[in-house]
């Protein structure tokens, strides 16, 4: 049922693409999902893997639950991104001061910087689509 609803929604987007008021908006949604979101997720994956490998080394000789293996560390770093973590876990690492600095750097990079980059990418796509609005609605068939 959910697959049918999703497919019908995508098909209805294809049909309203020729409407003058909605054509540019539909093209923008398509470009954001197909290009901007994939670029953002690949950038986020690079940052996540970089910080995860560093934190895995910092917690390597401890028995901290979320950092026992690299895959657990990646999951823990993802939880930090969505603010589902215990902020005092840095004190259990081998070098607590470096770990605290790493936590702060990761939070700033993953939350604030990546969100601003994603907003700028969507803004750029929106501006490019508004510049080409007439051509998109005329030749959208």
C-alpha cells in the first residue's frame, strides 16, 4: 500500500510538471532529491567516517559501550549528530581533553556546518530553477 501511494505521488508530480505555477517547483524537488541530497549524504559520510575512525582510536583501550568496534563507533557518531548521546562519555577515553575537543569539533562540523551547506545547495538549486522557469514549463512534456 505504501509503495502504491509513493508511486502515485511521483506520477502525479510528473503530471503537474507542465502546470505554469507548479512546474518549476516540481523540477526543483526532483533536482534536490536526485542531486543535492546525494551530494550532501556523501559529504556527511566522509565527515562521519573521518571522525569515527579518530574516536575509535581514542576509545580503543576502554570498555565504553558505544565504541567497542568501528561499526559501533560510526553508529555512536551518528547518534551525536542527531543529539542522542551522553555528553559525559568523553571522560572515559584515553585522552579526555582531546576527546572533548573532538566532540565539539564533530558537533560543530556535522550539525551546524553541514546544515548550512545543505541549505546553500537547496538555495542554489532554487535560484537556478527560477532563472529557467519558463523553459522548464514550456518543454516539460
